[in-house]
């Protein structure tokens, strides 16, 4: 879960990043006033509400294996 302020949203365009709040399987966010949000890349203004987010499925990811050599190759 990431949090972005108005200025940090603009900074995303030049390589900035948001504030990492937590990593979890389920979260409930409660807002007391209307806030701007971005869901799946689409901007919207959300009225005061209670938002439930939960992990639905988990996918296997492919990762490049790390090289075990301590000496760098000359070609690189």
C-alpha cells in the first residue's frame, strides 16, 4: 500500500516514488472527507468512505538468476 501527496504525484513523472505504508494481505482504509485517488491508472475523486482491499490470487513471477561469481567478466 502506497501513499502519495499532491507533490509526490507530480514527482512520479520524473522518477519519484510514494511513501510505503505497509505490505499486507488485507487492509481497510477509512476516509473522513473526499480525496483524489488513482485506481488502476484511472484518476477519480472518492467521497468519504471505507475501502476494503484484499489479496485475491497470487501469481508466480519469473526472476533472473543472480550470478554467483565475485569477479566481474571482462566483456561487461
